[in-house]
């Protein structure tokens, strides 16, 4: 494979888009039908405040009449009208302030991705598409840095957010234009006023799925479903698809980008369901009704609209026959060098090794296990979600011996233990009796490793759901414990943040060869195919630009 020779592309080129919306399980009942109407001058424009409304403070003062002449008071009806106009303007200003404060809260919660060039690019595409919506709303587009969550949403006031992960799963500017057009349509078609607040239900569901499955599906559900509890009905989503395709086509993008966006959503769904089923968890479709329409319905609906109705709704100037903008190379060049994955607080996995750069040690990850990061520690979990290894680091006080530290500081109920050396450091290995563990009472394997030079104690604990008397996965726990070692200079190089790199495929390039060389580790093949729109089994064509991770 070879690296593309000319990938320095400017922002001036036309832009592109795609929509990211996933299946979310929530109770739902909606009945509505919506028709699209088009005029050349204004398409269902939304005006919050009449342009003829004046600010009371800008009204010129009345002239003082000459002495002796009588000034006629305004009729009560006119006084009331002035008061109502003032109240209307006051409400509008309050709404603007409220929306701006909510926007600041969102940015405070998720953060802004620190790439000014990428921010400017996304905003340029969004403004280009928004200009075709016929709305007086001033839209603001922001790439949020929400720890690599999957996010594409709109908030009141024209604030639209898209996450870095969502951008990574698109393959061209046309897909981006569709995604942003879809979110713009939620605003212009007043879907926000019909939103459904179901955040608490989604939160409970996502936590259940996150615990039970060996993937990010639960986190993805929580991430996309929380959105400050903004949910739409299925008809709203279908209407936003149609208007999104209309807006992006008017802006000069090929409407096929909308179809590819829906195909991408279908691929994400298949991948997440597959991973869920691998863990032995079945989530029947009848258990909940989705607020987002199923892809078997959504995709054909959008395709039918593009084939049968879209051409008639476009003027000859922006007819789809002349809409040829894809901007794939420009789009991919904007993603090159962006961070892939979460901002790790504690540990990170590279292939089958778990690194803890801040604390300077590493572990081997058991086959088919995965790692979940946390603020004060991390956890390794097996595929069926019934066996765990917790990892933590504690400050060492007063050079206390490990036995006393385990019993007095950590309150471990030691059944049996022995002192030994692991990686040339004093260690205390044993079995504890849990009185109130994660799965209730039962035995657990544990080890404490002392690092006197840095005044730290490394603690690992393994336990399982079925460990009532014996420890079922004790061999796995022990092998993980004895894989403990301190990081070398080469390890620190490997533990650097992962980034997106763009390459050009040749005739020998296969997705399996790219996955074998990828530092992603578990599910690298599927992840790379999703990133490049090749899921589940498509191979790249020669000279195709591909995203890889390095």
C-alpha cells in the first residue's frame, strides 16, 4: 500500500455530509403524517420574532405638545398591543439567553474538540446546508470532544453538535452534509417542540446493557439517548431524513450520500447486535419500541423519496443531475491526525497488552477479554460478563507491610495469603472472602504489589459470578497477576494516543492484513471495516483512500 501523494486539500472545496442515528430502545407512541412543500423563495421557514417588532427601548420618545393643546391618550386596545409586543420580545430574549446558557453547559460537559481547522470545516459545511433551509435561525455547529461517544444532535436555538466518533464513521463530505441537514430539519420542522422526555428510561436500559454485554452498545445507547432527554417520534425522524436530503441536495451535494449514511447506521446496528449476542445476551425487538425507525424501513423510505420526489422539489439550478459534490479526499484529509478512541484516564490497551502510563506498569490482557477505564482504576471483563479483574493504585502510607495494608486500609477479609516477589517487587498474594462483593458473597483472588520508590501499592482482584466456593477463573486471574511488569521506554512509545491515518489501498491491500497490523486489538477487523464503510465483509478497491489507526 502507499500513502496518497496529494492529500493537502483546502477548505474551499464544496462540502459533504452523513447522518448518524442509532437504534434506541424506549417506549413510544406517535401518530403523525407530514407532507413536504417547496417554494423557491422560502421553504417552511421558521421565524421566532416578527421582523416588524421593535424593541420598546428603541421607540422614539413622544414630542411635548405646546402648552394649552390637549394630548390624546392611546386607546386601551393599542396600549395592550404595545404591551403584548414587549412581552413577546422579552420572551424571545429570555429564550435566547436560556439556549445560550444551555449551549455553554453542553460545552462544559463534553468539551470542544481542540482542532480549529476541523471545527471551521464542519461549520462551513453546516452553514452551506443551513442556507438552503429558509430559516431565520442562526445555526451554530460544534464538534464535541465527549470521550469518543457517538453523537449527532440539535438543541433549541440552532445549536448542533457532532462528535469526533460520528465524523470518523463517515467517509465523505456528502454524508456529513446529510447528517447536519437532518439535524437542521429537526429545528426548522419544529420537532423540538414535540420532543419526548425519556432520558431516565434510556439511562436504566443503557446501564443494564452495558453491564451485560461485552461492548460499547450500552454506552452508545446512553450517549445518544441521554442528549438532555431530547427524543423524537419515528415520523419526525423520517421527515428529518427527507428534509436533510433536500437541504444537502440544494447545497450541491449528491443525494446518494444520504443513502450511504443510512447504510452506515445499519452496519453499526449489525455490529452492536453481533457483539451483544456473542456475550449470550438476547434483546428481543418486541421488548421496546424504538424512537428511531428501523433501518429496514428507514433506508427504503429515504431511497424512495430521493428517486420519486426529490427531483421534482429541486429547481433546475440545483437539480440532482448537476449535484456531483462528494469531496471524499478533502473530508478524509481533515480527519487525518485526529485522535481515535477515548481519552484514557487510567489504562489503555494496545493489542493484548494493558498499559498504565501514569503509574508505569503493564499487564497482559486475557484472550477475548476487554478493558474498561475509570477515574480511579480499571476493570478487565470476559466475554460473557461474569468474570472480572479489578485494577487499582493506592498511596503507600508509612512504609506499612502489605498484610497490614490489606487488612487495615483495604479491609480485605483474608482467608489465606503468602508473601512473595513479583517483577522484583514485594507482593502479597492470597484469597479473600467477599462479604459484599459485586456479585454478593464469595471468594476472590487478590494481590498487592509494593512500589516503595514511588510510595504506591498496586492492587488486583479477580472474582466471578459463579464463584460460590471455588474460584472458577483462578488460573486466568493468576496468569494476569504474574504478567505484571514495569513499562520500558518502548512501552511508553506504544502507549501513545491512537490517531487516524489515511492511506491509499493497492491491489494487495486486504482488511485482514490491516487489522493484523492495527493496535486496536479486539474486533480490529470489524472496527476498521466500519470506519471505511466496508462492513461486514467488503474489501477495498485499488487506489481507495482508507482510514487506519496508528
